[in-house]
C-alpha cells in the first residue's frame, strides 16, 4: 500500500505564491512518475504538471511559466507563483508507483489540498 500526503494549501491573494508538498510512503520499489492535478467543483480533474522520472516536466498551458515542479526522492513539490483566481481548485498529488520487483505500476492519489486565490 502506498500513501500520498499533501500539504501547503491555503488562502492567498492574487499575484501571491504557495508551495505544495506531497510525500509518498509505504511499499515503494520505484516511482515512475509524479505530478499534480486539480479539480474545480462540477468539473473534471485536469493535469497541472506531470513529470516522468528522469524526464522533463509537462506543464498545462495555463500554468507554464508560473508553476514549477520539483522532486526530492519520494516527495514532490509544486511552487506556484503569480497565482490567479482561476488557480483556486483542489489540488491532488499523483504518483505512478511500482511496489515490488516486476510488479505492474499503479497510480495513487493524495487526499487533495485546497488552494484559494482571492482578495
């Protein structure tokens, strides 16, 4: 079993910054990819940024130049700058994990953290 625990959400004014963190723990043999998604009420979950291990991150057009993903072993971060009201949804961490040798990779989700951009 793999757990993803997110932190760092909150209320920020337009133009401000926040940094989200997501720590993976549990039965982890390797992590193939980590990323961040977000979902507004009544809308589908959308990709914010995904990074395959060892590869370049793939950002959504709406956040390119403002958001930056980074990773330190089993923790992934999302630095969000120049925040806009439309960046407000719940943010979810995702990790594609192999739990043991020769096992199939599976995707896991965090519980979500609310980001509110409002004056």
